[in-house]
C-alpha cells in the first residue's frame, strides 16, 4: 500500500491505520516505526491523523473480548520479534512510535553502551561501599550489645603499679588500693571506681569527661592530673595538681565544688565537703616511693 502518497484524511479513512491507532499490536508498531523511519517527512501528517482518530473514537470505542485476548497475546509474544535494525525494543503503542525522539546517525549504540558501562561501574562501587558500611555497622552494634566484663586492678600492701587505660589515661595505683572499670571503658563514657589511693593523669577528651567514683565522691575531669585518697575508714580526699576538676557527692549532685591547682576537697566527720589548700609537691610524693611526714611524732 502506497502510504507515502497519503494525506491526513487518507490515513484517517484507512482501516489498518485506525486499527493500529486504537488497538495496536507489536507487529503493527514495528511496521509503522519502520515506515516512519523511511518516510520522516510524513511524521507530522501521521500524528495529525492519529489525533483525529482518537478524538472520533474516544467516547464510544470499546474493543471486544476476543480482540482484548488478541491484544494480550500479541503483547506476550512481542518480545520475540527482532525485525528492527537499530534496537530490540518493541514499541508498545502508536505514541511510542510517533513521539520517539530523533537519533543522530551513528552515535546511539556506542553512546548508550558507554553510559550503561559507566552506570554499572558506579552501581558496583556503591554496592561495595554500602556493603562494607553495613558490615561495619553490624560489627559496631555487636560490640555495643556484647556484655561488658569488669576489670579489677589491685595492689597488695607495699606494692604500687602503673595502669595505662585504653584512652591514654595514666593511673598510678598505691598499695592496698583497687581500681575497677569495664571493657566498655572509653566507648560511651570514661568511668572508673577507686578504693584506696591513686594518682591520675587524664588524657584530654572534651566529649567524654573522666570520672572517678569512690564511696562518697564523684570526681570529674576533662584533661588534668589529680590525686584521690579513698581508703576505708579514712576521710576521702581529692587533690588537684593541674587542670580543673568537678567534685560532688555520690548522692547529691546538686552541690559540687570546682577545684583549681593547689586546692583539695576533704570530707569531714559529717561527710561534708571542705575545700582546702595544699602543697602539690608533697601530696603525690608517694608515687616516687617517698613518704612525707609533717608534725608526726616518732616513738623513741
């Protein structure tokens, strides 16, 4: 049939054209796409005829049941058609044929292959990094959920020891003293418990203050060095050598004291906090094995 001589009205009156517009099949889509590729000057005429056919039949047209079955069968079998030269994609409607953007000669295949290859590389990279991210998140979550174990460092009478915590904090533990912390130290917070006496050189970390808990006091520091005395049956003391610390009672965090170097907190008999001055040179001499005595009588 010589469609290349058709005018708009000829297409409108052509039964095969009308059937394609209203009930297109894979075969008819392939036919009209090929025909338009060979007759690009007729594209506007075909579009105009298509619009007229649609406007004439929009309200009253209803395909029969048999025709619907035929259409579905054509759609299912359409993937097997290979008549098109430049693509294996089968148009599904007249609109996909008529409104198809024009391609420049000789560039489409290579261009799309390059784009597809680049997209695959990006996708593969994204999957790789996302998978690693998920694995790291799972590992961190498992570590947080793992039960924390208690670590106890203690010294017998006459022995001192130096303990390096995971964050770089240095603890010099005196004799007959005990330091307790957990395997989770440094992850969410930095808390230790002391019984006896210890000197602390705290690694700086503004996001995670360092806290020493004793029977009656909590001493909190960011980055500093201080001495804590908390033997049983003795008055507890916190002496600051450098930096700044906050001292409060375990059961009364409304009242606290801020110490500066050379100041100390001592609990009296009524367990009240008393701030005093002290000599930094003498307070921590025990670290070097020196016993400092003042106004202490000797038995002769």
